C-alpha cells in the first residue's frame, strides 16, 4: 500500500491527498510532526533529504516532490484519468502544474504562512503586499484562460485544477475577495465544493 508522509497544514500534501481520493487509491497517511522537527530525524531524512512534506512511498519507491507524485499516480493508476489523452493534453497539465508552483505557490507561501501562524504585529507588510500583487497578476491571467470554460485543460477536471485547490482555499487571505476575477471565483467555488476538497480541508 502507498504510504503518504504528510502534515495537516501542508498545501502540497493536500494536493496529493486529493488526487489519491479522486482516483480511489488506498493509502496510509503518516503524520510528520513538524513542530517537533520530526522531518529532521535521520529516519525521515533517509526518505526525504530536503526534510519537507509530502513524501510518498510505494513498495520501496520514494518521491518527495508533489508535482512528480501527481504524475506518478496518474501513470500508475490511469483510471479515472486526471490528464487528457495525448501528448498535448499532458503537456498542458504539466505546464499548469509548473506555473502554479512558480506563480501562485511561491508568493502564496509568503502571505499564508505569516497570516496563519504569526501575530499581526510580526507581519512583513511590504512582503505581503508584493506577494499579493503577484498573485493578483496571476489571477488575471487565469481568469482569461477560464473564460467560457469550467476547468483549465480541455474543460475537464485534471491535475492542473487539483494543484491549485490548496491555494484557492486561502484566497481570501491573499487578496481582497472583492477583487477576485469572476471566472476565477466561479472556478474556485466549484473546485472547493468537490467531495475530495471538503474531505481534505486543512486543520485551522
């Protein structure tokens, strides 16, 4: 059975859990106690030298990068498909996975971490404002791509959408909700209402 080393607060771990649930893949979740630095123990570092989560084990095979894990799960368990058939569909999904990590996850981390875990007096307001502006710019691009469709790739639910779900959950923390473009707001609401999204809502 697949073993997923994860933490309830991990946005990247949540996307992997969503994919596992959508594909009905049995798995054992092992919580890594980040507060007690369990990720830095020799046992965990032997699995993941970067001391992060998630880490996936599958019969001795180990992966510790969430996008790679998503692609691996798709290849090993192709049904139900979360990537369209054909090289172009796969390339588009891969493109959106990479753009999500570069254009959304990176600035989102700046905002989410501070607002969730630091008192307001400790917030770096300049860094938060810069990150929020980067996110708003990316949302405007996504809004154009979502015009007239429900999902990012071939108008069907794919790994591209799953990659964004953990960050869309915290969208009100990252930008003024009144400024979220209409197509993005509709897309986010639909994604967050799925059973797999509701089952993986992070601990508060």
